C-alpha cells in the first residue's frame, strides 16, 4: 500500500498547496486510492473511472457513502466533456498507456496530473514535453520496485536527452541515490552478456544515472 498511500498523500491539502475540489481517478480499479483520500479527509468529491465493469463495481462498493461519480470509460473517451476536475490521477498503468490516455485529456483546465507509470518513464516525460504539459515535480516510492510519480500541469517545458532519462526533480529526493544505483546495477548486469551496440547505449545511460 506504500505506493497508493503516497499517491493519496499528494492530495492532502495540508502537505500541498492545493485543496482539490474534485479528483478524477482514471483506472481507479477497486477505488483504494480514493478511499484512502476520503478516509483521511484529503478530498470531498471524486470521479472514479475504469475501462472494465468489474473493477468499477468494486469501486462503487468500496466508496459507498462518499460523493463519487462513476464512468465506465477507456481513458477520457466516455467521460462527458463538461466534467470538471482539478486533479487527475492516472497510476499503476504502463507509461505508454498513460501517454495514450493523456492525448484526450481535457484541454484548457488548470488541473494537476499525478501520473504513476509502471514503466517507459523516458517516453512519458518525452510525451509530456511534446504535448503541452509541464512537469512540476517528481517523486520516488519503493514497494518491491521503485516507482516514479510525475506531477504535471498544462504548460511548456523542454528537457535534454539526459533529463528525459533522469528527470529534473529527483536529485534531492530521499530515494534518489538508491533508485539510480539500482538502474546502474541492472544495466551493468546486462552489459556482461549483451552485444557491443547495446553496451554502448547502456554506457551512455549509466553516465546519465551516475550524474543524475
Ligand atoms: C493495475 S490497476 C491500477 C489501479 C490503481 N490506479 C493503482 O494505481 O494501483 C489498473 C486499472 O486501470 C484499468 N485500466 C487499464 N487501461 C485503462 C484505460 N485505458 N482506461 C481506464 N482504465 C484502464 C484497469 O482495468 C485496472 O483496473
């Protein structure tokens, strides 16, 4: 629950500068994140969405008594266009899926996007930079694996190739050293048996990670 609790804590008005009026959770599954946020009084209104009926039914059951609207929807596709939200969580999904979902995010809102990709972090950062999103913070959570949480808003930003791999907000985060050392270890192990071209590519990444 470490990851989910951390994601919920990003909705806590006492720890952040925001007091979100309505949180949209895309891929809410059984609604655990929203339940923690409601129970701790971080939020008072939410929208739970999933592209599968069963998880959405479980969420309805788990979130009984709270002010929640539900949509069976692939990403934003079947969420009514006039739906208002000022925070949007998309977590526990692949980075490419999150990227695909964000292509239909409602434009011209001031919402904060809290993104928890399971993989393809580089691609997601690259997508955000090229699609009018600006990353405003990143976090690392450890629960069996290291997870990167990206916080973004609509806006503009440019990142260098190195920054797309390392992010620019992880430097001083508590788990940064462990996270990057772990990536270096994985690449160094691959380098023991891989071909020359892969090793050259990995060596560039190792350099980036050493100098995060
Ligand atoms: C692994 S769970 C993650 C649940 C929770 N968000 C978390 O961070 O733990 C992924 C959920 O997203 C749903 N999902 C997958 N693709 C989706 C999409 N394109 N749109 C909406 N929900 C999606 C799945 O049905 C599943 O319930």
